[in-house]
């Protein structure tokens, strides 16, 4: 395809373009030029030469690869065509500006002679007309075009969408001036067809202002590829673009067709820019330019002027009406512009105008838009507060502009409005053509919208946005827009109710057509007075509506994503939504239904009860951990609310928590209840797999009701419950209990039985004066107890037959150790802060005891050391050391071998430090630090993927 690139394919189109420029000059009887008769004769010779050469280009295309003379001829022909094209441009420009050039006849004669000389050589090269040329199909292939019948193409939809996604992604290759998306594969599999589908797609057409289709060879010449691409954009490839510094092709600057300073730190253009009379394309986007020279208005051939994001530009040239060939004017983001130049209505060739800024003067007001019916794509009208009446608005003839697909109408928020009442009439007269796809209205000062916004004839409308309409007190009826997919409201300050009229209610009943049948996204933000509403669909977002109350719709069958944020008064039932995939409350994800096990958090919301009632409807059940915290509204929990997949339940700081019935669950493994002041009893039913139960800081808790055994419970902790008066019979209800912690429950005065579960290994009773007194007076029976902590006990003076490890018994005088014989597994005995303890009644301690620790303040210390020499006895100064890892129980990763054991290891290090084993402390600490620094074995919280065992083994290896 190199031949097509370098010869016929490009030059044939070039010849056609030159002929197209020449024809109107020859046909124009009013064309005036010095020496007109001679000039017209010369131009006739030019036309004949063009026709003559066009017939042999295909043959030259084939022969250039085997004949260097033919290739040289094509290069010379191209140069001659450039000169002819420049000549015709100059003639047209001089005619448009009514200027003459004294030497014009000489220039024409020289240009025609050059082309005739080149054309004459075709005979010497034996180039044949098109019908006689023999084609060598091995050297080229038929050039492709952008035309494709997409209805005949199957199986490429996903490939097409993937490529389009890359094309539309503005962040892709953002640092590169040129982005290339290759489509590779063997011949015949449809690469060209796929490119044609992408090229013609409506999203691509809407995204790019300029598109060009160029068929490139297997081994193309880069310079000629460049020329061809530019030639596809414009009829002549003589151009320069400073945004791609390699684009200079050696032509004189005065012949420029394309000039770009995009992203260049340019503050101004010289007046000499007006001398570039052939210029078709000028791009000053993203520059620092502040003013545009009036000489730009001399560029009568200019077709495209881009001024996007020229943030410092304050004014457009006043004579822009002279740019009669201007087709494309882009001023998006030029935010300092205050108005348009006068006479814009004369630019009848405009097919893209990004923005029109309305002035108060008639010469650059709304009437100037009346003749611009050929506008395409996106169009924004701003400063509409300057329109004084509906008659001015009507002069814009917006209904005639059938090619506009996106329309933005903007008023300056809080601008000066003489009469709010006429604003509805003004907007009514701005009714666009029914081909519109997207509509955005911002700052509209009227109280109500015109009816046309909801007309079903807008069958192409897919997106509608209403923003900062401060006086709006009623929404338009939008339910019958058949294709509406995305709907957005924000900052409608006076709107307090969305009623049935929103659905397009007629005579008290809805039309047969389902309202909002295509809606996918609904976004509502910053509605500070909104109080009442009913509305369905797939994505529902309600944000920053602090006084919104009332009910949501009961059933939203298509709802997939639901967000409620900063709506402090909204306390209602959630809708039934069988397709719901994501639920967000207060900017936090409550759950994401992706089929994987997950943790669900309900926090700081009035909707906690509604979310709980909704949980059983989540399909498939995937919630393993449920946390309810910091909820001040009333919450009543029923066993029916808990998903069957639930394993961990944590409730904290819910001041109005109650239980509707007896809790029971087959899969639940841990329950944690903290800071729920209103809770008086915890009714526990059938929990066959419950292993851990923790109750803390429940000020009103009086009892824990356990009518049947909890066969798997191993850990029970109750703390800071000042009203709790009794515990269930532990031996019967928790037969497998291994740890029991009771702290700061001053009203508990006894256990229900003297015999504790035989499985109990650890018992801690602290700050429970009544229970401690009962224990010291009644004693305990527990064969498996290995760790015991009791204290403080200020009224204990004598220890009975049952022995305990003692701390903070300031009045204890005698230790009766007979009861210790029941503690057959006891290995360690510690006695601290017992300043009056000086008597021990037992001659022989338990054979199982290996270590005794006695605080130095205890008078018994010396006696024990002398009396029991066979036992390792340590006399200390500071009492017992207790170290523990302080962090959450992490129920969501329990049993998964993924927790970080560092805190637990360091708590052991603290004990070693207390025992003055500092060399061991240093060894372990260094091993932990070295393992983390090495980075090979880190748990997930440290940014790695190692299991708990792998992390621990790595620490051991560093010891």
C-alpha cells in the first residue's frame, strides 16, 4: 500500500481538491483579476493539465517501485500541485478581500508552466491511462475506507467496546503527544473491519472534533505518512504544529494550513499572524494567551479556531464576523470571557460552537444565534440572566438546531433578576429540537420549569441535570422521558417535596407507560429543605439532605446501588430490592454483595433498624461479621434479622438496644456487647457453635438468661456491669467453659453452684467485692483450674479450705491451704500485696506446684522460702507482672492463620523484662525487627502475604 500512500491514493485526492477550488473561479462571471482574459486562459490550461495527469496516477503508483524515474516524477508532480493549490488559495483570498496583486498574471503563468512541464513527462515514462494500466497485486492492496455496514458484523462487539474505552480515556498515555492503539493479527481476520466499526461509532464521533481515515502501507515512509495524515485532515498537507515538534515539512511559513501552540506557554501572538492567509487550523488551547490580535480576523480561510482552557483570555477579537469560513470555534474553559463579539450570526458555516456568552446588547445577544442552524454536538449558552424577555429568547430559534445533541443552559447563580416570573417564559422559548440527547440547566432562577422538559417526544434524551436552581419549588414531570438513563438534582434550595407529579401524574392516576422505565442512575445532593419524596430505580444516591424525612418506596425491583449520606432525619424502612449489590450509609460501605464472605458495619445512622430488617433478604447469604456501633436511634434485634451465614456479632455504644425475642443462631461463634446502657437482659437461646461471649459496660444489665446449654462456649467475659446481680449455673449451661473473666460487677454476690465446670482452666475475679467474699468463704471446686486471679478483697482475714492465688488482700492474715488439694493441676502460686499475711497452715503444698512468687512486702515470704526448699521460690519487689496484647479480637480473620502475632510476642517480652532476662528480651526484639525489615515474610497488615505461622517461623529463624 506504499504506492497508494506515495502516489495515486493521495495525489488523486489532491488533484480532485485542486480541481474543486478551480471550478468556481472559472465559472464565476464576476471574477475580477488583472489581465482577466489571459488569466482565465491560463487557468483553463491548468484545468486541462489536472484532468490529463489524473488518468495516469494509478499506473504511476504501480511503477514507482520498479522505476526510480517514475518515483521522481511523482515527487515533482506533488510539488507542482502544492504550488497550484497555493495559487488558487491566494486568488480566492484576494477576491474575498477585494485586493489585487500586480504580478498575479506572472505567478499564474509560472505555476501553469511548471505543472505542464511535469505532465508532459508522463509520455516519456510511458504512463498509461487508468483503463490501460495493468495492476501488480503483489505490490499493493486496495485501500480501505472508513465505511462499514455494522449490522453485518457479528462477534466483535466486545473488542470494539474495549478499543473505544481506550480511545475515550483521557488519562491513557497522558504524558505522550501521540497515542497509538495497535490492532494486530494475521490477514483476513477482520482488523480493518474492527477499525471501521470504532471509527464510525457515535461515541468516538462525539469525542473527537477531527477524525481522519488513512490507509497505511506495510513499510511506509514516515514523512509521507505524515503528509498523508495531514492531507486527510485538510486538502493540503503543507503545515506545521508546534505541539509535535517534528511536524515541519519544509514549506514556507506563509503557506501554513495548520498551526498549533497547544500546551505552549504562549502569552500573545504577533500581528503578523494575519499574513498566514492560507491557514485553516489554529489551536491555542491550554496556553497563557491573554489577548488575541485583531489581525486574526484577516484569516479568511480559517476553518478551525481552538481556544480551550485559555484561562487568561478576556476577550475575543471584535471582527470575528469576518471569518466567514470559520466552522469550528472552541472556547470551553475560557472562563474570563464575558461576552461574544458582535455579528456572530454572519458565521453561517459554523458547525461547532462550544459556548455562546450572552451580552445585554442586542448585537451580541440571543438573536445572533438565530441563523446558526448548522451547529453540531455540544453547545452551551451562558449568562442567560442577560435575556430580558421571552421575545429575545425566541430569536435564538433553538428548535431549529436539530444537530445539537448536548445542550447546557446557564444563569449566573444569585445574579440580578428583574422578574422571576418571566424566567419560566424565557426557558420555555429556549425549547431545543427533539433530537437532543443530554440537557443541563444550571442557575435557573424560576420557580417552576416549562412543560417541554418532560415531553415524551424527547425520545433520545438520556441524561438530565438540574443544578443550583435556587428558587425552584417544584420539579418538572420527567417520568415519561422514554430513554432517560441518568438524572441529577443538586442545590435546589427551596424544594421541599417531590410529589406524584414527578412521575407525570394525570388526573390522579399514572399513565399506562411505566415512569422512568430506562432510568439507571439517580443522583440527589445538597437539598437542604427537602422533606418528602418517593422514587425508584437502579442506582439511588441521597446525600446531604439534613431535614429529609418520611418513607422511601416499598419496592424497587431494579435497584442495584443505594447510598444515603448526611441525612440525619431520615429514619424509615429500606425498600425491598432483590437486585441490590451495594449499600452505603454515611459514606461507608455497609455491604458489597460480590458473593464473597464479608464484614457488615452499621454505624452512626438512624437507619440501623431498617438495615437489620433488610439483612435476611440479601441473596446469597454472605455476611459473616456484623458490627453495629454508635447508633442513637432505637434498635430492636430479632433472631430473624441475623443472616444464616453470620459468625461474629459485635454491638457497641447503642444506647437504645433491646432484643425482641430469645436470640438463637446455628452458625454464630462470637458475641460481643458493649456500652448498651438500656439493655437489661441478654436472652440467649440455641447457639450450638457459640465459643466466645463478652459483655461490657452495660449499665442496666441485670441478668444473662440461658435457658439451655451453650455446648461450645469456651470463653465468657463480663465486665463493668454495675447492675448485674446473678449468673446462670455455669456447670449446666457452659459445660466446656475454659476461661471465665468477671470484672467490676459489684452486685454479683455468688456463683449459682460451688462446683465450677471441670473444663475451666482460667478464672479471673477482680473488683467484685461481694463475689470475692463469697469465694473466700465458700471455696471453689475446680479440678482443671490452672490460672486464678482474685482481688482486691479488703474484708478477707482468713482463707478457708479452698486456696486461691492472692493479690491485694491487705487484711489477710492466715492462708489455709487444705483446699489447694482440689487444684491438682496448679503449678504456680503468686501472693502479692498481702501486707498482713504471716501464717500458713499446711505442712506440704501440692505436689504439682513448681513455682511460688511472693511479694517482698508479705511477712510470709521468708518462711515459705525456708519451709519449701524443693519449690522454686522467688521473692520480688514490685508484685506480679501481667502483660497482654491489647488489640481487638479480629473476628473477621479468626482461624484463618493470617493475624499478626507481634503484639502477643511483645507481651511475652514484657514478662521477660520484668524477670530481668534482658539478654532474652534483646534477642527476641531483634529477631522481630529483622523479620519485618527483611520483608520476605510479612502479614497482610504489614503489606505482605505471609501466614501467621510463616511470620512466626521467620522470627524463630532469626533468633
